[in-house]
C-alpha cells in the first residue's frame, strides 16, 4: 500500500510541477452515465464526470470505465484527440481517479456505447487504490468500517440507501396527508425519560449541568398534546447506552406518533395501514422475504393477548398463577439466566423476549402487557393488572409498540415513584429523578390519546430483506478494532 501511495504521490508532484492542479474544482456536466445510454444519439456531444473503475491501455489508445451515481459509461481515449495538459494527465491516470471528460457518443465495433474523448480534466487524484477486485468487496467488517469503499464497490448498497430514503419520504407523505404535524424536540435532556433504557451522559458547560442524550422523545411530544397539537409525529434520533446486536444499534432512528382522542386500537390501525401503504409503494408487493423466510403483510394482521401467547407457548394454562420459584425453574430449564431478585412478571417477560417473540414471524400485534412493564400506558378497564398496549412483532423482532396513553397525572406520578423506587439509586445516571415538568404539564390537562413508535432501521430491514441493522445504517457503531 505504501509503495502504491508513493507512486501516486510522485504523479501528483509531477503534475504540480507542470502547473496542473491534481485536485480540480467545479466541472459542468451535461449528462450522467445512465443518460448516455438511455438518450443515446450518435455523435451527440456530452460532458461527464465520475470515478475511473477500469483502465485498459493499448499504445496510442486507452479504454476506461467511468462510473457516477447513475451507472457506468466507457471512455475511448485516443492520444491524437488530446493535447498538452490532457496528455500529461492521461499518462498519469490510475484506477480510482475522479475525472471529467468531454466528447461525443459513438458505438464501438463490439457494440458498446462509449464517449470519444476530446477533453480530459483531472478532478481528484486518488492517493489510495480501490479495493482489490473493487466490484466485489465482500468482507462485512471492512464494508461497515469503510462505507465509502462499500458504496464504490457494491452498487446494491447505494441502491439500498436510496430505498431507505424513499421509505422515509413515503412515511412522511402518509402522515402529512392525514393531518399530522412533524416537529422536532430536544435531543439533550436534563432527565432521560419516555423509555426504560440506560442513557448516554454529557455535560452542558454553559449551564454547568449534566445532560443526557434522549432515549425517547415521548414526554416532550405529550407536552404538545397538552398544548393542543392533536396529531403530531417526530422522525428522531434516539440514543441508548446498551449493547450491539443484529437488531440493536445504540444510535437509531425512531418514528413516534401521537393522536389526541385516539387509543391503542387507533394506533394499531394506523401502523398497519402505514406499513402496508409504504411496502406496496416502494416494493410493489406485500410478499417479502427475509433470508429464506416468507413474510406476508396482507392485512388484517393477527392480534393475540400477551398472557394467552405466553401460556400457549409454554403449554401451561395456569402459568400466571404459578409460584415464582416454578417460573424461575421453567426459565432456567430453557437456558435463561434468572437473577434472584427478578419477580414473576420479569421472569415471564424474559421468557417472552428470549423464547416467544422470536417465533412470531408473520405480523402479530401482541396485546395487553403486564402493567408493571409499561408505566406510561393506560390500565385496561376490565383488567387492572394489564395496560392497553400492543407490540407489533414481525420476523421475530419488535417493530412498533403502541399505547392508549395514560392521561391521569396523579396515577402517572404514582407510577413514576413506584418505578424510581424499584431501581437502585443511581445519581450519576439521573434515573431516580421524576420529571416534574412533565407532570406539571399533565396537570394542565392532557387529552386521551393513542401513541406509537416505529423503529425505522428495523422497518427498512424488513422491507429490504437486510440481515443486520448495520446493513441499513450508513455508519453503524462498531467496536474498536483492538477490542473486536
């Protein structure tokens, strides 16, 4: 590598000595590579710019492949069509260089549409060569750590991220057409709230105060419900100081939606309609595949209560009335690690997350979770031990939770206090603090509402068939090389 860099650096020095700039500026393009093919006209003059991905010399002539974001076009470089500075540039070209070329379209004897180059400009001399076999960079670790090389080498990667952009655009269009207002709420918060997760800590020097990157925007969006914004959403970045996995990245994109005077069922209908609409628009089908698994998004989607789902999976009809010791023994027998301090509800949820949830491949709304697990949701009127919530699970992964939101400030305070009291003191993380500003807003009067959140990265995984969340995030978080 260092020898190649030295050779290329020498070429830069030679060009500079000749009064030529190896790192050019603005270049006027009249066409992209794809348009040279789709709008082909013999003899048509075009100017293109892009990266050289192949270079073949034949004495007085050379052929080069120029690739831009639209595709590839072949350049035909004859020395007698160039002069002066252009010849000096031609003699010093390498794979990976970015050039501008001007000439006319023609078709070679082999039938390939090409440009007869009449003008050549060096726009950026590449000091580092492209990966060996640039068109087939396969090592996943290299792809994630050097996404620029991944995008150069694998065109399907660029296509995936264009599809991601289109998915987000369709989501916004769906919600905007239904009268929802898009907003932005703080990413630095004095108290992390809206989810049970460990936050990232920072410090705001100007205020001499500790701050936290948000784990969820929920409590701010609910303030807007109080303020009369009845239909609201935010496409936001959340940060959770937790582990890395196939479906977890500590920095991720979440869509949160709230609708005043709605409830859990309002949100289930909204989520189902949104995902079906987006999938039909961007994929043209509701039949998807994840690896070898077929997934059918055709509505209506299955709905089943949490208690029923867990009991059916375990084959124990009276599971929820069993003693804690029996629950712990059942979980341990399934290979789960159970702490001595875990309650029966927590043991059950461990079984649900590790054993039950992965079996839910087709879209499934799991309903009525234990109240202890969701402190921001409304209790079920016919079952005060459960809350009126759902989790949408597809391909064994939670995609979207949704609630009938709690709007009783007295009950909310009681649950916050109960939640804080159940955790060990942790002043550094601020977890024991209760968000008095939020409770004060609730005391002003919050309308009944439905709320939901959709993990955008996971939704993109579903709609593209990606195997890992790292495939759908341009720059995923990775362990330091020395700690891999």
